[in-house]
């Protein structure tokens, strides 16, 4: 099975605009585009209002992982090459699809926005909940 959206030709900028539109339609208070050293977009951060107040959420992209998978799958399509650019397009397109699907769950009131984006909620130091958990700064208690 091939990675979803591996053949996309949609430019990253167009996908980012589509993501920003989805977030704005779902009442994002602010949206920030973060860039890496090479000028590629590395994350989208946004603020939303929840019952506890306004919180920040950061959605990172890992195009290196996508590139690794594209190369492992040895794409057979002559028009598509496993390049950094293709990995970036594919990664952002998958994030857009994921956000779109999560918003559908929110709209049906099956989940809340903070519930869906919980791993990506930012703390006071700009770390996501997942990053804190991964660095053992947020440990779950063991059962006795």
C-alpha cells in the first residue's frame, strides 16, 4: 500500500491556505506559519478558544519521515519522484486531510476541538503535550 497523497502535485502554499481556511472556519483566533532554516514550512500553530480559555496548538510536519517512506516504497510512477519537494507536498496534504476529518468529528459533536488536538496543545514554554510526555516530563502514574 502506498502512502496517501504520494502523487499530489498541489503546491504546499495552496495546501497551507486550505488548512488556514479550515481552521478559520472553525474559529481559530490566530494562525502562525513556522519556517525552518531551509525556508520550508515546518509547522502551523493556531489559537482556539475552549471552556478553559484560549490555548495554542502546534501541528508540526516531518517531511524527512515522508521522504524516507517514499524512498522505501520505491515509487513506480514515472511522473512522481521521491524528492524533498514531493515529500513536503505529500506531508502537508496528509495533514490537511487529517484536519478536515477531525473537524468533521467536531462538527458532529463526537469530540471537542481540544480533545482532538490534545497531543499538540502548547504549554507555557512552547512545548506540545506530546513533546513533554516524550521527554518524560509528563509521566503517567503507574498502578500499584
